[in-house]
C-alpha cells in the first residue's frame, strides 16, 4: 500500500489531539464556536439542529418617530412562538435562552441590533448562523423571498408578495383597532421563520457537497 506523510509530526500530533478533544466535547456548542471562524460556524448545524431556533422580527418602520420591534417570531422546527409588543414581548428574552443556536436571514445587520437595543442584558444563543452571507457564498443573490423562489420554497397566497413595508402598514392598522391586520402580520412573520428551516437545510447540504465531493 502506498503511504505518504500528510502532515509533519508536530502538526499530526496537534490534529489528533484536537480531534480527540472535539469528540469529547461533541455536545458542547461553545467548544466549536471558540474554534471555528464565523464564516465556518455553519458546520455545527447538523450536530446541533435539535437545539436550533429560527428567528425573525418585524418593526414599526419608525412610526411615531422611533423604530421599535413590533413582533418577534421563533420557530424550533416544531412550534411557532410569537411575541407581540404590548402583549407578551418581554417573554421573548426567556424563551430564546432555551436554545443553543439561532438562525436568521440578515440578522447580523437587522434583527440582532434591534433585539440588543430593546433587551439590554439579553443572553442570546451562543451560535448565530446568518443565512444571508451563507447563501451568498453558494451563489444565491437577493432577499429572503427571492431566494425562496429560486429554491422552490412557497408561501400561502394571503401573504405571498408581502414585504417589510406591508408589515409596517399592518401594524399601523392593528394600532387603529384592526385585529385581522395583526393576524395577517403574524402569519407573514410565521412564513418568514418557517421558511428559514428548509433554506438552512438545503444550504447546509449544498455547502457540504461543495467541500466534500
């Protein structure tokens, strides 16, 4: 059998030591967060999928002068939780702490800054996967709805075509007493978070194939 040295002896020893340590810490997501660069944190998805939550927020678009969170949606693959300003928004802080990994679309630039401003001392899950730059690496361009269409992921007809501006207008209508507007806003937010799951799964499998042909 042909044999060749892949690593130098010191490097080989380090790789073996790190591999053994990784196996020992296989269920400790913080161990891998400390060792993986942000662009490679997607690699932990399959191992920790059962402790992941998909997150998306809506805001009032600066209505009355201050851009505030109106709705936060969480989806863990089985259950949707909706947190609404003026009702139960404060409960979000406790709910999100139950997860080890959160997955968003453009959350690094939008959702998380809003959340950290609103909840000053919040403890968010230790790992965050932002699907926007992750899917861009795979060649997918555009916003969430555009990429959903590229990958054949649909939405119900009553929220199809809606965007962030529509979400702002629905919140305003709800503030004026239209309960149906809130119901539709929650359905829109639910579509956002539920559709993140197949996007993450498809992206993960495609990325694996690209690096492990």
